[in-house]
C-alpha cells in the first residue's frame, strides 16, 4: 500500500515520477506481486491512468492485463478492472473534452492497432467470449463493451474468430435474455456490430430466435413511442434482413410480418412528434421496404406483399398516408413504402386504387397524390415519392393503366371532379419544367407495354384556346417540343413520345402524318449544339429511329427507305449513330438505370426514368442495324414481321383460349371446392359409418363366439364354412328336423283320420241302439268302453300336438335368430369384387332358404290350426257322446230298478203259488212236483240263454 501511495501522488521528498515510469512500476507490480489484493490495486490504478496515458498503458500493460484475465478468473473485481482498462485502451469513444482537433485520425489508428495486437492471438477473443458468459455484472458488462469495441475496430477479423469459436454466436445471443437492461441494451449494440455484412452470422443469429426476442423488446419499450433501445433493435433487425433472402423468408414464415402492424397504429392527434419517434418510425418503414424491395427475388417479394395485405399492414400504411399532421419526412417515406408494397402485386394495387382521402367530397388517394406531384410548392423529395408511387401502381397493372387512360378519353371525362388524366395533362403543359417531366414520365408508365392503350390515347383531343379547333394530345406534345422549352421539359416529352411510338405502328403513322415533325427531328440531330443539348439530340435520334423501325410504310412520303435516305443526306449514318449513343453515355442515364426509385440530389438532375433506360437498351441496337439495312433486307424484315404478326395473332388467339380456359379453371376450382366440402361431409359420414361398422363387427364377433359355443354343445367339431356368420350345417340340421316333424305330423294326421272313422262308426252304431233293453245295455256298455279309449287317445294327441307346437315355436325362434344374425352381419368384410359377389350369392341363397323355411313354418302353423279345429270338433263329439252316455246310464238305472221290482213281484208270486199249491195239496187237488216245475223252468231259462247268445 505504501508503494501505491507513492505512485498515486502521496507526499514524497524526491522528484515525482513520470506517467510512463508509474505505469511501468504498476505493470511490474501486476506481474510480480503474489498477493491478490496488491495485483487488484495495481490494475485499478492502471484503469485510472488508461484514459490519460492510453498509448503507454496499451503498450506496457496489455500483456499483463490479458494474463490477469487468464489467471485471476476467480476474482470478479480484478477481472472487471482489467476489462475496463483494455476497453479504455482499445475504444475510440473518448470524452468530448479530451478530444482535440488534430487527434481523431491518430485515435482511429491507435484503436485499430491495439485491436490488431489483441486479436492476434485468437485465444484472447475466445477467453473474452467465456467471460461474457459470466453472470456477474462487473465482469459481463465490461466484457460486452470490450467485444463491441473490438468489432468496431476490426470487424471482419473478429467476426471470423467468433464464427469458428464453438457456440460463439449462441453465447452472445444470451445477452438479449439478460434481465439487466444495461447489459441487454449493450448486447443489442454488440450484435449490431457482429452482424454487419456477414450473411453466415446473420443466419445463425436469426435462427437463434433473434426476431422473437427483438420484437418482444420493441413491444415492451412501446413500439414507435419507445426510446433509443427501439432504434437499436430496429437497426439490428435491419442488419439481419437486408440482402439476406434466407432470413427474409424465415421472417415471413415465422409470421413476424403480422407483428409489425401495431408499429404503425398512429393516433388522431399527430401533433408534437418527438425526434426519437420520427427516427423509430422511419426505421420501421425502412424495415418494411427491406422485405419488399424490388432488388429481392420476385417470389419472395410477392409473398411478403400478400402477407402485408392479409394482415392489414398495407391498410395501416394507407391510413398514415391520408392522415393529417404527419411530419413531411415520415409522409415521404410512407409513400415510398406503400409504393414498394403495391409494386407488381395486383391485389395490393386494386386495394390502393380503392383508397379515398378523408375529404369532402372524398377523392381517390391517387388523385390527391398526383395533385401534390404537379404542385411546384411541394417539397422535391415528396414529389419524387409520389411519382414513384404512381409508377409502382401502374407496374404490370394493365387494369390500372386502362383506368388512368380512360379518364382522358372524351366519353369518360367528368366536368364536376378532377381526374388523374386531367391532372397529368395539366402538369404536362404547365410552366413548371419539373411538373412537365413528372407528368410525362407518369403518362409514359400508363402506356408501358400496352399497345391497346397507345392506340386509344390517340383519340384524346385538347382544347388549346377559345375559338381554335381542338388538337390531339400527340400533336400538342410535338408543338411544345418544337417551341424550344427547357431541356428538362423536352427530355420528358421525348421520353413520352418514344414510349408511345415504340411497338405501335398506328402511333408512328399519326406522328409522321404531321409534316413538321420529321424536319424538326432531323434539324435537331444535324445541329452542332452545346453539351446540354446533346441529350436532346440523342433522344431526337431515338425517336426518329423508332419512326423508321416501327414504320408500316402506310405513308408514301415517309416510307422506311425514304427516311433512311433523308438521314443519309442531311445527317449522315455515322453522325446519327453517334448522336444516338449520347443517351447511354450520359452520367444521369447510368444513375437512373441502377434502381426503379427516382432518387435525385436536385431537380436539375431529374432527366431519365428507370423504365425508359430499359427501352433505350432494347432499341439502341436494333435501330442502329435498321439504319444500315438495304431495301431488300427491309423487305425480308417486313416478311419476317408479317410472320411475326401472324405468330402474334396466333399467340393472341391462344391467349384468348387460355383466358377462357382460365375462366373454366376458376369455375372448375369452385366446383372442386364445392365437391371438396361435400367430400369432407361424406368423409365425416363415412367415419361415422366406419365406427358403426366396427360396432357391428364387435357384435358379429360376439355372435360368432356364441355360435361356436352352440356348435360345441351339439358336438359338431368339424370345420364349417361361414356365410356372413350363418353356418350351412345348422341349416341342414334344421331341414332334417323339419322333415322329421313333417313325418310325425303326417302320422298324427293319419291317426286322427283313424279316430275320425272310429267316431263315425260309433255314431252309426249309436243310431242302432234301442231295439231291446238288453241290446241297448250291451251297446251302451261297449260305447262307453270305446269312448274311454277314444278319450285317452285324444289326450295323447293333444299332448303330442302341444309338443309339436312347442318344437315349431322353437324352430321359429331359431329362424328369427338366424335372420337377425344375417342382418347384423358385416357388409364390408371383403374388399375384392370376387368376395363381394360370392357373399351376395350366398346371401341370396340364404334368403331363399329362409323364405322356404318361413313357408314351411307357415304351412306347419296352418296344419296346427287345422289339427286344433279337428280337436275342437272331436271334443265337441265327445261331449255329445258323454251326454248320450249319461242318458243311457239313467235309462239303465231305471231298467235295473224295474227289474228289481219285477223280481220282487216274481218272488211274491212264487210264495203265493207255493202257498196255493200247499193249500191245493191239502185239499187233495193233484199238483205237479216242484222238481218238474224247476226242470221246466231250467229248460226255459236255457232257451232264454241261447236266445240271448244268439242275439
């Protein structure tokens, strides 16, 4: 500590050491001290001296500081001091009060040299990446600042080291997730430097979820109302997207375009925009333009344009475009952004055509913008932006071109409102040369690659002054051209005429029909004028060349050959070709050919249009060849042109066919969509049916298991053939059982017939009863015996019929069960057509057999009913017989009683006879003996018995 006191300027008796000596002593202390505290104090002292003695500290202490970073990583404080010291040595961000006028160049060189020394050993950068991973604030923050400074000084070299370092870029991406805003914000600045002009690192950063994190930060900071952090994030996103097609596609596919819409939600009160908000919104608009830049691949640009329309971003931009109180530079950039969002995209162009300004009455946005373009009081950059917007609206937009030209035609002019065509004509013939040029270029874009509109524009008539007849627009343009107006006006009109006449023979004929036009052109080309007029001479040569090349020789005085001879006599072919070459050699031509957007430093430089440079490049060569061609070659060329015209007619025909086919395709697509929706509904129905079929399959499997158990119960272990779940063996068994029951039924019917005959016999024999009491008694007793037997047999028949009816009902139940199984069987067990045919055939046979079984069961039921009727009739007969039997029994009982009475009377008579005989014997009257009488009686009884037996 005593050493430090001496070094830091404590009281000393000797002379004070110089800065270099002090730094040397501190470096020795850092290198040789064994105590960490001493080394830490020495490094802290170097840090305090590093700003004032930057060169000395850098030369003497850099190696020692790097060694501290390598060896003392356990102490965050000394690491932080070392990183801060290195940052002060390498960084050029000196405080303003320390900067002198003659120092900036030396400072830049010094920082670059120290950076080169530091990164000479790649391990130093790798070590720095490792330190940046530390969470300690005193290590991470100075590490981030030092790495950012290295990238500023030697960007490509440090980028390459980080790129080859394992997980180098991924480590730095973690800075965006740091909860400490200071580190996060400096991390954004670090990534800005890291991603500059390095596509490989840009892709890695993008795929490390950079877009998601940066857009989250922008949203958290308040979008366009945020501070400088939003600006830094937007610059980083711009670095990742600009000229990087892969990242642009990733940005679009990740649906990040949709997240840009809230950036442009500007309120109604647009007063008092802060400078930071203007900067943020300007960068946001530039970011949109990066995604839809004309220099991007057409497919990528188109997909981004469609996404911007569908998410409402284009609508939001148009809202800003028509809003009031928007700063001029933001309005200009918004117009340029809308221009590129709609350029070449029919859907976006149609929407832009429908946008109206919030005025009373409402006017189309295009008309309002054109009013600004032809107004010389508007800022130059704003007028250029409006022209670019109009060009982008008409780019590959034949529908929009037709709408603009239609506002010039006599049948569609509305006197109550200002149209786009009227504004263009007004600007074309105004006293402001810039308005002339802008209107001419805008009208040329309305005719670009559209021969039909070039012909229609020939119908436009202009009223120049009261009392004079109207003149055509073409004639008025040539009149102004010949009046010797400003160069800018003449260049604009010549570009319009060249565009109008190119590839349109009818327009060329109209142009040549005016006898003053060709002499004016040849006179302009032949003169030797100043450097400013050379551009006009070149354009006049181009217009005359177009009049030759696209001439259909319909005018005798201005045929191709005569015009060539005129050039040869008055100008000379070589001179004509030289003047024609003035256009492409002009500096302003080269600038305009670079990009579609008109960007000029001043109005005087506004000479060429980008699309016109393409036309010049296309026609310059063919016109040069046409000038040198002979009449025979012209004839051949005409023949070729005729062939080409025929070919064009064929192409037109096929285009028409293609359009018709496109319409048919659209109709078919609609039908396909309808059928697709129907198919989806049917698919849903099929899915439900499949689930139902699965349930039926499950039921079928259960029934199959039950049928298997039944077959095992009946001891049928042989393999059987399945017909949709019904076994043929069971059907055959049922048939056999039916045959058995049929035979039993027939037997029962025979027995019934026999019993019926017996009953008939009984009835006939019953009629013969009553001849004698004896015979009646005997017949009654015999009838009773037969009746008893008949009753028993009837009971047996009843029991058999009941059994038979039970069996028949059982068969009916089995038949119904088989029918249910047949109906619940799976109708889609087979997929092949043969299997389906076999199953249908088997089902037909099965249905036939079931019908036969039903008919047999029906016949059996009918026979059962007849048997029941027979039983009822027989039971009624039995009842009658029982009544007769009871009557006979009563008669028999009465006859028995009479016989008893007779026997009693006979006994009394016998007693009386015997008493009388005794009395006669007593009286002496001769009487026969009892034996004789008994023998006589016995003989009588025998005779009576024989008679009875005979009976």
